[in-house]
C-alpha cells in the first residue's frame, strides 16, 4: 500500500520495527515543514495571518481525532507528548485523587512498562493493590480469566488493546461492558491498536484511552489522551503554567480552564499536532479496516513461511495482529537482529519494555517483527530467505 509515499523505503530496506515507531509519508513531513517555513507562530496567542492559520490547523486536529476514535466531542481530546505521558496523567491526575488504600487495579504481565510502572509508583504512594490477570496457554487475555480476577475491591482495569509483543487483540467492547456493569474504571493503552484498526471510544465504554502519533505515521513527541469529559473535568493537571489558567493572583488564588485546555500548559508540539492531523487523514483515506485486514493476511503468510524453517521458534503464531515474536533456536535475539541488519532488514530485539512477560513465555528476549501498511509479501520473502541461511549467522555477527 502506497510504498512510494515513504522515501526511506527507497534505500532497499525492509522495515519491520513498526511497533517501536513507523515511517513517515512525505505528506506528513511536508505539513510539518510548511508550519516551520511558512506559518510559524504560537497557538491561541496571536491575531496575525500566520497565527490564524496555525490555530485553525491545530484546533481542527482535535476535531479530527475525536471523529477518528468516536469520542463524544473534541473537548475529550487532550494533546500530550505520547502514550507514556497520557497514562501518567491518568494515574497521577485522576486515580491518585480517587483511589484509596486496598483498592485493586487489574493488569496483565504482557503490559508495556508505561502501563505498569505508574501503577507500581501509585501503589508505593497510596497503597493500592496491583493484581495480574492470568493469561491463557497462548499468552492471551480471556474474558473468563478477567472475570475470575475481579473482586469487590477491583476499581480499575488497565490493559493494552493490543499488546506489543504477543500482539493479542483484547475484546475491549466486552471488557468495557463488564466495567460499566460493575462500575470499574476502564483505562486502555491504545498505542498498538489505534494505528492499526478501528477503535470506538464510545462503543467500548472506555474511560481513558491513550495513543501516540509516531506509531501511526506521525511525528515523535506527540500523543493523545481521550477521556470521558466528566472524568477529565474531575482530573487534576500534573503540569501548571501558561495557557491553562483563567487567572492567578497575589493571594495565591487561581483558576484553571476546562478540559482539554487545562491539561496543556505551555507551548505544545504545534508542528507535531499538525503532523498528526495529516497522518490521520492519510490513514482514513486507506481505511482502518483495510489496514487491519491487510496486516493480518501478511502475518499469516509470514507464519506459514517461517514454519518451514526448523530452527525458528514462534511465540504468538495465532494472535490476530501484525506482530510476531520469534527466536532462532539457541541464538540470542540481539545477535539475530544484528544478522538481519546486515541484509538491511530492520527488526526489534530484546524484552520490548515488557519485562514481566518472561514469567509467561519463559524466555526473556525475543525478536519482534511488527508489520504495517507499507510492508509486502516480498519483504517477508527477504526475511525468510535470510533466516533460512542463518547457519552462517556468527560469521556475520562476529
């Protein structure tokens, strides 16, 4: 799909590290460049032509994001630096204010560090209890296991929609229904789902949803927190400064603005938000359902081809996403990555910021291939051919 829009692919590389960050189409880079070269200005501070254009593009992006994930309104869309900041805002701006000692938060051991460490810190600070929902034999979260883990003390379920190593797609619509029924707050890490499939904030009864621009063809340093408006209004900012206040006085009185502006102190990544705008328009032109279907088909093809190589161990052959974790038998994952790089094939190797997943899959490090819309069967054929010859790996690595 549209490989010609991605100049980096002209270098005869195979880019399989989309779970870490995606390539950027030229139209996204052009819009960012236009901001810096043609209408540089701050937002909501100037009345001249360049500022008016910048304001329009920035504010339009909020509307575009709201429509993209089906929020109730653009007032539920907060711009952040990325998924990590978004989740930290939820944990320390809302949960810390409303949770009490002994309250339980349900996670899984396949969550990214950004959806584990803030909760660990919160447990340290106020005494909440973190529990991990067991995964099934394919390292996936099932509704049955989730229901067994819920107790009267369960106040929050915080999970990735799609995990970044196993790539299992959680049934967030059903989980959202359960949370609504049992009055449990539902926090969703959408970093690996929003770029790849249609996500419906309202339909899934999500309370807070976080994702990053750079994983969906946009620039780094920009993310989104979408929250139900009443929750955002009751949530405290974790940053204070210019732009987010109504007033402040000598007697220490002050008042902050309403959501989402109260969470966006200071000058934001204006160019980044404008880049996110273009990235979403680009994705919508292709269609999120088309992207997901294409990635799943590619993944099935990759698995079928890798199964023909005896020394390849795959950990998530059946997950319904474009993510595959594997190893060459008896070869350290980073050695495999260096070997593939010799042939201009870019993958991720290591623990992928999921340091507790080893408790489930019984191995610490894996090689991860994460697919996106510009990958092809020819890319996979190149990977397979190189892995077939991996008996020579240490001649290259050493």
